[in-house]
């Protein structure tokens, strides 16, 4: 089987999410990658080095600069004439583009896969991860998004894929990129952080969130996350949200502070290797999944912890 | 201008789903069902656009069992003007839903279709994008703010790193994210009024769409259970454990 992997990037470097998709694709067959972008040569060079990638198709055109789905999906649908499976990361980029590709190919997409069981059978979470479905596709081609935390990352170095320029119809004239506000941060990105410190509604305000959570995260070199309640209350921006409807994370260590552990939050972090919870409510559901729990007032315990580390 | 809002009847947000012992699916017997929370936000947005004078009519559509009428009545009580139920007891996958909606769009000719970014039962996150492809329309997914102005909509989208703003030409698809608005509650007088609002009932056959599933669910199982660990007495004990683990 010949697979096509969507490389996620910012026209400068390959995003980590791509590497897990390469691993999933390799379970199906030969891995080809698509770098669609504008002035994205460095990305193509980098993608060619990913272990396991045979060919990198490069579509370099201003129309693909921001990977708008309206422009990118037809390009991918064309390339699918010579590939059997299309795989994208289950990031906002992948989720935006893949279903559009699937509909163009008249294929039912398989979203957010957790494992490859056979050439046409996969597992995926449903009901916010409260159930795992095993599904078999009857379509001639596969369109798949891949949950990054469920697959090991392919090595970023070691491959030597050939580069092949491709072109598509370019700008579909349906939409335009206006602007982007990307949080600038020295911190590790949530989806690739080894340690995450997450705060919940119990923090009470954005000032307290900053005052209590940030020093601990600094000390641990951790990424900062938040529960939906904390995001909805405006303590932190939406891109901090961990959960079913936010980011799915699986770091080595997840520190949940003042987070009760709603189903929707657990769905986003319960695959973390070690979960540590600090909460003053000893009956909080977060303690049912935590490896280490401390029942304490976070405003006392967290500064003390930060001081003693 | 007309806005079409597709809504789905799903397990209530607050109910913990139970997997059936025979692995055939999730038990929905005698379980509280409600409108998909993302779709509520979509309905709210459509009504807001109407209240702001950007649209004249809001039409709600649902594909599902006869009981999906209740979901449509909720949309009508919130402020939608009329409803269409495409009645079927079969499982309808996102691709088939998108095909049916494309037919409804042909008939109704809305300028904007606003829908939830995903349903909280199958968590597919596909229908809006698929509908965009089938119609050849632009799509603004995961909307955080929506500004409709003349023949275009400017939408800030929730993306992994922050927010991205795009401009889509109308007609267009908008899928909504959580923070776009707070859906209103239907008041009792509006619930009474909603009973008199028009609701058409159709079937997938009326639209000539084949809804045969492409995916076969072989098994549905419980996720691996994480067992609770230990509770430590104080911060010192926590620090000691963290040091053991090599974190600190």
C-alpha cells in the first residue's frame, strides 16, 4: 500500500505531530509525504530526512502558504490517484483538511486513530474517550487522522527520501488568510512537552494562575495547560485547554492543580505516564486517575512545592 | 439571507456513557438525550446573526430518529423559524449526513450553514468540512468569532497555537467551537410558541441519497482503566516521590 502523509509545518520547520503520523503510515505500507506550502524548501529538506519516508512531494505555491483547506484538499485528492491512504495529524490543521479530502474522494474518514489493527481496521476513541471503537473500512481508499500521542514518533533524522515537485490548481478563490495570533513562548508546546503543569478553576483568577502555576512550570521546564473551566473563566487563552475539545496530551508527567477532573478533561490527559494531582477536595475525580495525590490547599502547597524542588 | 443550522440529537453532555457488555456499542436505552452542545452554540450564533439583521430566516435541520423532533423543537424554542427532520433509524455517518445536507442546501439555498465542529458521540469532526467539499464552498472551521459582512464572513478560528483569522466568501460553511457564544435557554413561552412553528418531515430516500455506512464497527470496548495511585501526606512527601521518579 502506498500512503501519503500530510506534513504539518510553518513553512520553516516540520512540526512534531508529523512524526507520529509517519509511524502510523509505515504500519500500512510505503510512506510518501506531502509538503504543501510557500517557500517551504527547508521543510521539504527536513521531511526528506524523516526515517521511513520514501518520497516527499513538494507543492510550493503561495496558495498553500497557510494550508487553507479549500486550496489544499483538491491538491491532495489529485495525489490520491496514485496513493491508497491519506494520513494527517489530528491537529487543527489535519482536522480542517482531511474531511474535505475524504468528501472529494467519496470516502468516509476515520478520525483520530489510536492503532492500526490491519490494512483496513483501526481503533478510535468515541464519546470523549469513554469508549474505544474498532472500525473496518469498506472504502477503496483510506482517509485517516492520527492521534499523535498514540504512536511513537518516527526519527526526525536518518532518512533520505527523494524530492518530487508537484503542482495543483492553486487558489480556489473561496477563502483567504487574514492574520494569525500565535502565542510566543519559550515553553515547550503542550503536545510535545515532557512535563505539563495544568491549572483549573480553583486558581480563581488570571493573576493567581500566573502567580501559582508559572513558577512551578518554570522550575520543572514544563508546558502550561488548563482545564476548560479555567479557559472559559478567562484565566488563560484557549490554546492552553487540555481535554476532549482542546488538546490531547500524554506527557511523562502531568501535574493537575486545582482541577477536579471532569470527564472532558480526563479525556485529554489520562494517557499521561504519571499523573500528579493537588486538590483540596479529597473526593475530586482527578484522584481516581492520579498516581500521586496531595489533598491540600493549592495556594499553600504549590508555592511550597516550587520552593522545595 | 437564510442560515441553515444542522443539529444532532446525542447523549446528554452530563451522562457518563456505558459500553454494552456485548461490545456492540454504547447503551443509549433510557439515557437522557439532548442537542449536541456544539450545535447549541451554532443555533445561538444563527439567531444572533438574525437579531443583528444579517439574516432573515434560520432553518434548523436534523437527521435521525423520530425523537430528533425534540431536538428540533429545542432549536425552534431558542429562536429558529422552522425545521426539517430527515427521519431514519439507521446509523448515518458524517459523509452521508453531508450528502443529505448538500441536498437540503440545494433546496433551501442558504447563504451560510452554521454547525457544531463535532458531535460528542462519535467525535468525528467531519461533517462541515465534507459539506464544504461537496458544495464547493469555503469553510471556516472551529469559529471563535464570526463577523458576517455583505458577501463574506471574517472568522477567527481556534487553532492549536492560538487564533487564525480567515475570510470566506459567501455562501460558506462555518463550524463553531466552544467559546463562540453562550447558548440561551429556551423560555417557557418560547417553548409553547415553538410547538406551532412549522416542521417538515422527510426521509433520506426523498433526497435520493444512499446512506449505507462505509465503516463497520466491529467492537466497542471500555478504555483501559487507570487505577488510582497513592495519596501523599504533605509537600515533603511529594517532593521525595518526585525525586524518586527523577522529575526533580
